[in-house]
C-alpha cells in the first residue's frame, strides 16, 4: 500500500488551523465528511477519538498518527496535515507535534503495515522535507520520493 495512493493531494492540509489535539483530529477527519468510502462519518470520528483515549498516537519527533481500525470505512482512508504552530498532543517524548497522519481502515494486518511505513517519516531528513514543503503538491512529492527511496530499497527500509 503506497502512501501516495491513500493520501491524495485533496487530503493534504499544509496549514492546519487547529491548535489542540481535538481540533486537529476533527479538521483532518472532516476531510472525509462526504466521502463515499465512509459509511458512518460520526462513528468514524468516535472510533478515532476512542483509540486516542487508549494511548496518545503522538509517536515522537514531532509526529502523530491518529488512527483506528473500524468497520465504518469501505477501504483505507488517510489524510495528512501540518501545523505551523506545534500542538500539544501527549506524545511519547512529551514534545509538541507539527506533522499529522490520520488513517482508518478495516484490515488489522494492513493497518499495522501502514503504521510501520509511516513511522519512517520520523527520519529527520524526511521530516524536514515535509516541514519545508510550500504546498500540497510539494508534500505529495515528498511522499512519492519517500516511496522510491525507502519502500523500494530494502537496505534503507529499516
């Protein structure tokens, strides 16, 4: 599963407005309000927040991946957001977060594989590219470059 395939340009927010964990999650989730792949939008949001209450999805190094496995989506959905002002997210390193990936799917095995791929964005070089990108097109280009460099090269995919 390629990141560029599940996060199209229209699901990228280069300048999130939210300044709290709840606002950021709602802003990203709202991208799927009328998405035909989502059977029940309110249930989707509830599932994401329920998962977040179990343990913060702030994985450290300024990145959070709010996510859930749920039966209210037809296929994998994902969005990306970047905040110009770091947001307190309860991350494992106690640092605020600027980069957010929101994902939801109905296949636990695929879900774990995707989460593993997204943790590769913690590499400082890639993170800096995402932070420096000017717009959705440039962010999407970083996703494509990431796939070419890391996902297709077993030596770098560690």
